[in-house]
C-alpha cells in the first residue's frame, strides 16, 4: 500500500527578553543551577505574576511578520500537570484565546519548489525547569533556572508531507525569529525546540491517521531523522496489522530511533482554566501599529531586492538572504567592494567553505567583512590576481593578528601585488618563448591550447603575480 505522511510541528521560541515573563528574574543562560529562580517563578504563597510587556511586543512582531491575525484581547490560562521540573504544579499558558491567530509561512525547499504551511496559532507561555539525568549516578537533578522564561509556542497546521519539509520549516522559522531579533536561535542552549506530530494514512484518503508526538528536538538534522524514523515505524506497524497508539515519544540520536515516553494527554487532561492572578490582556491597535513600523526587511523582500536591484542570480539571492547574519556580512562586504556578484562569489565560496570546515558561524569569521571588501577592491583594480587573492585570504584567515588589519599593508608585506609592468613582463615572456621553440611553432600553426602552457610558465616564474590577461596579450602579439 502507498502511504502518505501527515506532519505538523510545534516550535517553542525562547524570547530574547532580559527578564522572565512574569517576574524580574534574569533569563541569562549559564548561571549556577537554581540561582535564577525567584519566589514568583516557584509559585510561593503570596506572590503574584506581572506580565512582561517586551514578551507581548515580541509575540506581536512575530504575528505581523507571518501575516497573522493579532488578537487585541487574549487570556492567560493555567495548564495543570505534575512533573518534577514544574514547581507550581501548573504552567501559565494561553489556550482558547491566544495573542496570535492564523497566519502562514511559505517554505522554500531544496529542489526549488515551495510549500505554504498554515500557522494555527502562536501563544505566549512560561517555560518549565529542566530535568538533568547525567549529573548524579542513578538520580535525576532539577534545575529551575529556566522556569518562567518567556516562550512563544508556534503551532502549525498538519500541512507537511515529508521529513525534509518539516526540517525546512523549522530552519525557516529559525531564520525568521533571528531576522526579527526576538530570539537568538541558539539550538544548543535550547533557545528553540521542536515537537513533531506525525501520522500516516493511505494515499488519497482525507481522514487523518492516529498521531504520535516526538518531543523536544533541537537540531534541523535530528528533526528530519526523527520524523523519517517515525514514519517508517508507523508504516511497519500498520502493515503488520497493528494500530498506532496516541503517545508522546522521544528521539534517541545515538540509536537513531524514537521511543515511547508516555501516553499522549488530551487538552481536557490539563484542566485548563483562566489564571485568576492575571487580568485578560488587552492591547491597543496603536501598540500593534508601532511594532509594525519597526519590522525589518524580511528574507523574502531581501531576496527580491538582491535580484531586482543587485542583479544577482536567484540562487545567490536566496542563499545570501536566508540567514540574517550572512546577509548582513554580505552587505557590509558589498558596501566596500561595490561589486555585488564578486562579493556574492567570495561569501558563498571561499568564506562559506572555511566556515563549514571549522564549524563556525559567520559572525565568528576570521576575515572581517571590511577586509574581504578591500580584497575584492584589489581584485577589481588588478592589484591582485585570483591566485594571490586566495593567498591573501588564506593569510588573513590563519593569522588572528590580522583581524581588522590593513589589507593593502599585508599585500605589500607578503609581496602579493600583481605584476603589471609591461616591460618586466615582456622580458620574461621573451625568455620563455626562446626556451621553447617547438611549442612556439605549434602555437603559430594554430594549436591554441599551447597558449595555456606559455601562460602557465610565466605564472610559475612570477609566482602567480603576473597579470594573466596581460600575459595572454603579450604572447599573442609576439607570436
């Protein structure tokens, strides 16, 4: 039987506020365990939550970026469940009336196609603490520092049909929240986490199959691998005559498998009710309008500008605009070099290759955007050849002392300036032609491929500093 996977994704976005959603405690990552959990976070008797306005503004900003309905009136609810890392015995969240309603995201896929993914809602809530299983042998430790950190939970429609689409959606939302500067996007620190709801059904059927939820995946690669495994597992169960149990599963990346954690709760199991300590949230349209005025140029608009104004190929424009840090670096290079295509080539080629090799983000590149812009300038004015430009880039990258240093000074120090002196080059060309009479006759008889041999000999003798175009012209004139 042919099966069709149906995938929906819930992404928890940790908002980049300085303090927690209902208290003044710090949200900074890396503090000693339980050092940043205050009385409000712990729900001690007599304390009251106070809503963080910045978290509301970030939620509205996200909603506007995806063209969603912004609900001027929303309610905070108590979601009741009992885990060791939830000190109050409930989580303050939003259920029936979230701050962000329906919207959509167009996801660009690797093959050049796209898929529109509907957003059901995005609601504000507080994070729970963290269970730590590897600190003490045979014991689970609880760190409550994360308790009360503001989250925006973005719930998609079940619009995705492959694991690759789900991973692309997660990556696109990761880029979007970083463009909006509402989240740092640090997956390793848990700033974004993904839950995937997966089911399968016979191809052509409209009725959804029973679903499972894979919890807390924090890597684009693991999202794809976990969903792929779960799809195959469900198909195997159904084709063996079994049934899919509605349950929550975890993904074990070492074994590359999902495993059952617990039966999946229904919304009624959480006994939602409006939080009696928080008034309904009302925001004015003027508040929304003021946030709308601060929206940055988003990836799609940036991509269009690169194509229309900079005349970059669609592939270059899409690649450069996907990541806000890469796009900012490229624009800083372009501001100095003045050549969009050469800047694109170097950012996508030499720079990207080094970053990937050393697993570095672009904002930790060992060649600054200023230096790369100056390097491209020297390529443009023929001070550097393509070969010596790569030598210079390599030197800049390897020598941390050159960060922020003058490119022109380094060109002089390393003796990389291209040889453009016609008289000096002519003498070298004459000497090489005289040393290879047989090849000269071949070139004279029309064997143009021999020209490359002579150019190579000149470049070798000048250690790659000769201007190859000038050398070509000299040899042709001599022959």
